[in-house]
């Protein structure tokens, strides 16, 4: 299939080794950050924070969070051009949601008279909130919507990437405590440009199940 979307998806892959000399341009980074901001989420909850690791100092901090586990991903911390820490709010409250609804009204998307109706949508969050106020399983799912969106954006921009669930949430939480502001990072995305001849995953054919095995049309 020659459709541009399918070409994007065929081209993208998980990079295994990055060229530390190559940097994502400032122009492309603006697109990436805006794409993250524009990501969809249930009831427009946006229960997330995205920490962009760009400077050498920030890369060192991220590198240090691999002290106890997942060292196979540690080289990406410094070699990749940038890394995004995708973090979710483990206790997304109705008060926090109200700020999103305020933004709906301010943008002109939501008529003022529908404010309370929109606030009623918080019931989706309440249905996934336990007696302690934890709804992290639900908010974490929203983060993966943003991750999927970003993967396609990067493919369109011709930028390589590596999704990493192999990170240490505890050490990331300690090292980036101030930036995370109560959010939890259990997945990160390295971004940049693969190292020619040393990235063994580059250029290999896709390995996917047949369409009929995964898509049923009724």
C-alpha cells in the first residue's frame, strides 16, 4: 500500500543505537511538543506531564536513574538527541478536571451554559477511582494515547525513536521529583537518529500478523 500513513508506519521502527552527534532541530522539537499537547485523552482529561530531556545535565540525571535496573536502555539516555518522560497523574481529582473544562470554555469550544454538563463527564474518572483516590490505571492509559500519537508524528518527521517501559519509576520519581510534581513516569521515549551500521534493527522488514488475524469487519 502506498498511502502516506502506511508508508510512515512501515518506515518507523524501534531504534537500538543512536548517533550522539545528530540532534533534532529546534523547529522539529516545536512540532513534537505541540503534538504532545494536542494528544487526545478521555473526557479531555489531559492527566499528564511530559518532561523533555534535552540538556547534557538532564541527560546525566536520566542516565543515573538506570543504576538499579534496565541498563540495556541506559545508553539511550545520553546518545539519543532527546528523551520524553511521559508521566501520569495517579490521583486525578475533580478539581483538576475543572481546570480542563475552564479551558474548554475559554477556547470557545464549550458554551458556558454547558459547563456543568461537561463537568458531569468526570464520572468516567470516578468509575476508575478507588477509595484512596487512586485512578492511575485510567490516567496511565491516557499517556499511552499520547505515546502512540507521538510515534506517528516522529515517523512523519523522519525521526527515529525507542519506546522504553524499561525504566525505573522509583528513581525517576526521586531524580525528577520537582518537575514531575506528583506525576509518575513508567514509560519514556528516546528520540533522535540511528547510528549507521550499528543499529541492527534498522531497515528490517515488518513482522506483523495478517490483517484477517487482527481486524474483523462485521
